[in-house]
């Protein structure tokens, strides 16, 4: 499958045909429709999971959490996407805004779908063990695990784009293409006119001699003496007997003696991939702080309903305090 399939669930295509999704992003084929489907699927899944979170307090809190959880992910994306795009531009990558958005939306879609898959487990503990601190830590762990899996998809997609040369500067790509000359499958046959009787009756053993064969004057243009190497270059067929050190073969062009670049050899990781991991950390910090700003999502049963709480403290201090109180 290379294009966007008519499957009703975009997550099914992402999980079953991720290579096809990466190829579609590389080719920028119908990305608006693919991104729209991922956006709609993520919003619905996050709304369902948000309703489970808010159900711990009241039906009204369940409704507000269903609205705020998709808003949390989308606002975090809107804050951090320009940074990812500009990082790539600064270091020579050729990603468009649509490609960057589609890549991040793949990660968010996987995260949201995994979270809603955990919703029945969260609901089970809500019914059987309604402890506020435990329920809060359980769902933070679920969201963290889902986000790690989603970001794994993001790094995998960026690696595919790197393999297609979209993360490397165009100049570096052009140099890489001109460094390795095309190597023929076999050594070129150099015809040499040899006088009758100058070759022994017995056929020479292959690789027994590396001496060139002199061609009489008149057989080459302007009376020049052509020299035909008697063996195949070392980098094409291995070191023959009598080959000069380092595999250099006299009589052949210099480019043939250079060691060709082999496909599959490890290449240097582009700066865009390193910056991607930095951007992931930035995305996590922005997302957690925004979640603290948009709280409550669970709703402390000892407090009245409120759409927003006052901004004080931070997310990480609250998690440590909750663990200490368990």
C-alpha cells in the first residue's frame, strides 16, 4: 500500500503499513487528507480518554476533561512545530511544513490511540479502587507510556526521511553522489593486437603475472604504444598476485583505483536527527507545563468543580508530592 487507503481507521493503516505512510510523507502525496484524518482520530480518542479522567470527580468534570485533553495536545503541537521546522531549515534539511506536521501527527495519533486503548483499564480501577492519588499516578503513567511509543514512531519516520536524503543538505548529497564513480561489473576489455607467435602456446594462469602487455607500434593511434593491464583491479576482484600495495593498478584511470563507497556502510548522523531528540525533550516539557496550566483533568474530590485552577507550583513537584502521600 503506497497511498492513503480507504480504511475507516487511520491508526490501522499506520500500524499495518507504516512504510507506506512514510513513503507518502516523502512524496507529499495527499498529505492534507492524511493529516486531517489523523487529527480527527486523535481528537476523538483523546476526548474519550479525557472523559474517563474527569469521571473520577463528576459528569461535568468528565465533559470538560474531554474538551481539554485534545486541546492540550493540539496547543502543544502549535507551540513546538515551528521550532522543529526551523531546526531542520537551519541545518539544511528539506522538509516542508506539511511533512513536518504529518510526521508529528503520526506520533500524536499513535499516542492517543494507545491511551484510549488503556481507557477500560483506567475505568476498571476507577470503579474498584477509587483512590485519587493512585488514579492520578496510574493515568500519568499510561499517558507517559503512550507518548514514548508515539515518539518512537516519530524517530522512525525521521530516519526514513534521512535515508531519502531529506535531512541532509543538498550540497552534501550531491558530493556523495559524485564521490563514488560507477564501477562496472567486470574489468573493461582492452583489445591489444599481439604479433603472431609472441604468446606462448600454453594459456597463462590468471593472476600469475601483473606485467603489462606491450602492443606494437601502429596498432594504436599516432604510433603510440598502448598498454593493457594483465589483471583486474584489486577493488573489483580482490588482490591478485603481483598487484601493487594498496590495490592501485598501473595503466588504469586514477578514479578506478580509488576505493568505491559501498552501500550500507554507516554514515554520519545528520544534525537534524540530533536536534529531533532535543525537540522531543522540549515537546515533553512544554506539554507537561501546559497540562499543569490547564488543570484540573481529574478533579480533586475534596474540592468543588472548577474549569481552571490558579497557576501555582508545577507538574513535577505535584507528582513527587502525590508519590510521597501514597
